């Protein structure tokens, strides 16, 4: 059988060695022949550095994979079997604005949660739609594995507005499994978590080790201060009474909702004179160091320093998912897929994050049914925000955008919603073709 062609959109990302490592490790079961790393001309210098490392990694591993570095997205997509997306429109500079603008109004400043996630979605939607146009035309059978944030929301855009076969993916669920394994001091393959919710708003409704329910044991450990977070989220400790009455495992991102005031304070402290800056500003520094390391032409594997980023285990998640599709494995993966009645109380056509059986026809979510009122309010509130954001971003509809912002659980009032929205539109004007006439009115 002919080897597979993979196109990685946003190939110049400092995360690329992660995904290359994943393809190398699974080459015995996933016959990848070509990996096309695509970036925009402004990102070419990064692509050249990280691409050269990718070539050295492949050579060192002795696998027959051709690495192609290109700015020609259409050529990369043409006849691809899998397209993965890991791009960030506007780069880290735009992310820093997403983080700083809300803090002016004492609202959480985060790249995927709250108004920051809204801004990132607005910039990403026009681009993901162009990419999907290319896939429909040049690789209609390809699977799109979307990792671009806000991952659930962007997957919903593709699901609702294109004919592309898409599965959204995040490293949080796999990261939680590894962290729980660490806390319990067992091998991660013995741990299974039933996940339910939305991307970056997912709960572990049950934690099992070798099939035995250990949810309460994990909650006790968390109450005692065990760490369960990602590199990009401060490890604020959980209230034990709250955890016990919740009876479920929150994800690291839940701190933004359940500990909103403390998280905002933490962020505001970081941007004070002499503080460490927003996460994007910290990542800029980490990236500088990473690209220096990548330049070393004796380096032939993914360097340790990449662990300073929040996206750990991304390659595991992405490549094992691709392998499950290609090899028709009927394996369980936690993915972002169309609800289709899986969670009762949400529309059929929205995207949720749940455990699904993955085979060559796609991801088939395992039925969840009714969910507890402890979590459905938050899920429905954030999902309403996401639905409105999707529509606003695709249509360039200001009224819809205002409704999205106003309904978000982390936005306190319509007055603040409006200020945030106008600031976001003005600050992102070069990336928002869909809002140009409104932006002209505003400036
Ligand atoms: C987490 C999230 C990813 C996000 C990453 C950011 O792992 O799940 O969606 O992209 O963190 O990490 P960074 O190092 O860029 O702050």
C-alpha cells in the first residue's frame, strides 16, 4: 500500500518536534511517506529551523519519511491523507493582546477561555474556512485533525460550515490521564477516565484503575494538594469540600471558572511592573530559547526544553488518533466531535469533548445521556457562547458577537461585554476581514 501524506498547517511551530516524534515512534504501524510542514512566509525562518531539526530526527531514527518545508499550502494539502492544524493567526503577539485586553476590565485574560478565546476564534475562523475550501477541492477524502485553539469551537465551525471530515483534539484529557497515573503511582495504561464536557471545560466523571473506581481516592489526593495542572496554568489548590461534593475530576482549565477571582488576581500580578508577563510573553522567551536549541545541528531528537510548553503529549494524542483511523482500530480516544444526542440537553449539531470509539469511519461518541446539574449549567452557558461565537465569526455579525460576549459566564455585564468586543475588534483589525465595515465605524 502507498505511504501516507500528512500536511501540518502551522509547521513552523515550536511544537513540531512533538508531532514528528509521534510519527517516528509509530512508523511501524503508520506508514507515513511524506510530511509537509506548511507555514506563512513570515514564519519561514522558524519553519527552516524546526524543519531542519525534523529532518535530522527522521534521519537519526532511520525511517523513510520525507520532510517537505513549504509556504504552498495548496500543494501540501493536495492528495493528503491527513491534515493537521496547529497554527496561531497573529502569532504570540496577538495572543498577548488576548490576554491583556480583558484584564483592563478585571476579566480573565486567557487565550482559549473567555474573551481571549473569542478573539482567537474571530482571527482563526476565516483562515480555517479557507483551509477547508482547499481540502474540499484538493483532498476531499482527507481527515482534518484540528488542534488549533479554541479547538472545540474551531472544530464546530468546520463541522457546521464545511464538508470536511474533522476530529478536534486536545492534550488536556491525555495529560489528565498521565497526571492521575503519576498521583497514584501507577502506569498510565492502567488508568481510564470517562470524560464529559467541552474542550478546556471537561470533567473526568469517573476515574478507573484496572476497572476499579478510584475517583474518590484521586479527589482526596487533590484535596491534599497533589498537582493536576499543565505548564501554562498556575497550580492553585482546590477547595476539598467543593471537590468532594462535585464528585468528579475537574480539568486544569476549570480553575478559570471555579477560582475566577484568584486567577484574575494572579494574572494581574504577572503584568505589574517587574512581573513575569502574560503567558504569551513568557512563551515568547521560552520560544527564543527553544529555537536556539533547535538550531544546534547536532540535535537529533525532541529536546527536553519543549516540556516548558503546555502542549505536552500532543504528539501521543494526535498520532495515536491518526493511527486508530488508518488502522481501523475501534479504539477509545477523547475527542471533539458532533454531539448528535450524546449529551442530552445540548443541540445535536454542536461539538463536545467526550470519549469516542475511533475507526476508519471516524469518531463515534459513547453515549453520556443526562448530565448532573452540577455541571450542565456551565456546559450550557459556555456552549451558548461558543454557538454564538461560531455564527458571529463566520458571518461577521456584530450583534451576534455582542450576544456571545454578554452570555459568557466570565463576563460580568453588557457594558463590559461591549467594551471588550470593541477593543478586540479594533486591536485585531488586520486579521478580521469579516468585520471590516464595523471596524471602520469604530475607529
Ligand atoms: C495546553 C492546552 C493547549 C494550549 C497549550 C498552551 O496544553 O491544552 O490547547 O495550546 O496549553 O501552552 P503554552 O505553552 O503555549 O502556554
